[in-house]
């Protein structure tokens, strides 16, 4: 059985006051039955680690253990702040900050070493989708990590079609399911038991009004939520739409 998992990705949003209000609202709402993770900007992780109503996640990590990497944050530092999860390979990092599949695999390895669960993001561009390359692209992104790290070490894999992120366009539940099923098949060929347990999340313009139909798909085990996670009520409604598989 897979317990649903819903993750907030706040990206570079929120200041102390807004974050406190978010936590207060979310904590005051009915307890949800899914696992909940909030991935906040690094500078707020320490304060947020006090909250009991979700687990704490970061949005990125440096692949090196320590050293002369000005401005970067190591996996050990995240672990020091009680961070349990970390997004890796988000398309915004791939696109703007040069994260390659190779570098992402190194980041995943450094997280695993520090006992943090990686949330690996995969997804295709609109051009790749139009060229019929979606499954090839996501398979390559996933396998490049699985050639270094056993699948059991992954906390979750998030399928996030790049054209759906922050655009208001969502993959249809059927087309998202098709990709999720393909991802699970890939993992099944490597480790069938781990494939059954692995939580595959959908991300890309998930909102309270479309979450249920996405989460009803057999291989969609929750979501990675950007824009709608900035509002605690909306995020809570999305959590409530998640289903055990
Ligand atoms: P979105 O972002 O929900 O705003 O589309 C999702 C993500 O980038 O994780």
C-alpha cells in the first residue's frame, strides 16, 4: 500500500510573516491523512523545523560534502536543521542553473549519504512532447540517477511536464497516468518490490479543483505543488484530495 504524499514547493516566495501565517492556518485545519512535506527556502528551514503538522524539505542541495563553494548548502547542513526531504532536478534548476542529469545524480547521492530523502523531478519540454519524446526523456532522467543510487533510496519521483509548471495548463489525468505507469515499469524492471512502494507524484498547475481527478489515477500517489501551495487553505484542500493506493 502506498500512503499518499503531497509536497509544497514554495520556490522563492514568502517572508517570515507570511510563512508564520501559513503555518498557523495549515495547523489549525483538520488533520490530513496523507504525508505532508513543505519545501521552503533554505533561510527559513530553521524556523519551520518547529512545526508538527508537516515534515521539512529543502528545494536544492550542493553535490559536494563541504568546502570552497560560496553560497552553497550541503546535505549535512540540511540534515543538521532536521530537514528530511529535498527536491532535486527541478526543471527550474535544470533550466536556469545548469543542473545536468550527472550533477543531479551526484546531488541525490549526497542526500542519501546524509539520510535525506530525495524528491527527484523529471519532465519534458513542450517541444519534446510534440516530438513524441516524453517517455524517452523521463526514462533517461530517471535511469541516470538509478545507475548510481538504488531505487529504495529515493523518497519520491515527481513527474512535472515543464509546459505545465506555473502555466495553468495541466496534463490530462490520462496522459499523466501514462507517464507515471511508464516510470513505474522502468523501476519494476530493476526492483519490483521497490516499484510497488515508490511514490510517484504529479506536479504542474495542480489546484484544488483538479487535484482529485489527477490523484484518482492508479499510479499518481500525490503531488508536488507550486503556486497553489502558497495558500495554506488551497494546499490543505489538495492534501484532502489525495488517496491511498
Ligand atoms: P506549479 O509548480 O504548481 O506552480 O505549476 C509546480 C512545481 O514547479 O513544482
